[in-house]
C-alpha cells in the first residue's frame, strides 16, 4: 500500500522494532526509528513494538519521551501497540510500572503462563477483513510470545478479536489500536495495512 505522503514512526527503545520497519518498507511506506522527542516530528502514526513493557516504559521516561507520547495519544494521533506495546498503552496493568494509560483497558501480563509461553493461533478479525475487502477474509496467523490479554474494556473500546475461549487479544479505541500478538513476526501484512488505513481515514 502506498500512502500519498507520510511517515510512520516505530518506537525503537527496545524490542521488535526492526521487524515492524521491515514490514512497513515492504508496504512501500516510509518508516523512522523513534528514540527522541525530535524523532516524533512530522510523523503520521506510531507503532510501539513488543518486547518488555517494563523496559520500554522506563526507557520512555529516561529518554523524556513519556509525556510527549501521552500527549500525542490524547490528541488523536494514531498509535498501535503490539504485545508489550499494548501493555504500555493500557490504563491498568495490575502493577506499578510506567504505562501511558491511553486505552481504557485492563491488561493481564504474561497471561498464558509458562506452558504456553509462545504459540501461534489462527484468529479472525472481522473489522480488519471488512475494512480491507473480501479477498482478505482468511484467518490471521497470530503469534503470541509471553503475551498479555485484555481482561476488561471501557465503553469506548471496540473488541476486534478474541481467542476461541473468549480471551480478548485485539482492541481499538478511536485512534488507538492494540494487539496482544505480533503481526510483524509473520508474513501477514493486513494489520499494518489496517493501521495505515486508520491513519488515512483519520
Ligand atoms: N511479557 C512481556 C511484557 O510483559 C510482553 C512480551 C512481548 O511483547 N512479546 O512486557
């Protein structure tokens, strides 16, 4: 997908940022690693990758990005968090760690326990397939790595995807998108295309 103009930032403090950038490039989209407040200048959207949410949070504070990220999210700027990125966007993560608190969701970290530290599950994400068109209706390969789940959502949050047992693994609240899994670790680019569409339709 080619955007008329625009550049997507990927928070590059820790975690799987290179994989997101590589998918954006495959979609012919300009991407920029974000490590400082200046790197946020002129972006059209931001992806917060998976990794370790406590580390990402602490680094965002020490790199003086924390307040700028929160202000951007509060003012309608499109942000997508994957896995640790979803945790970082959440309002309630059940413990004291720096989180942006932008999404009205409660998240349980490492929700799948030791026996399922990592697994792949085919899931359907109707809002994404509806947005991208009928040719895109095959299930999504969702890769979960020490993944969180969303255990409660506020009234403005749309649940985009659940596992067969009902666990919530993808949510959207206006300009904010969150997935508990890692689309950037698969060849499936539809979630990235959906995020770009969110930005374009803003
Ligand atoms: N378990 C990590 C955390 O709590 C998230 C794992 C991931 O991003 N793959 O931050």
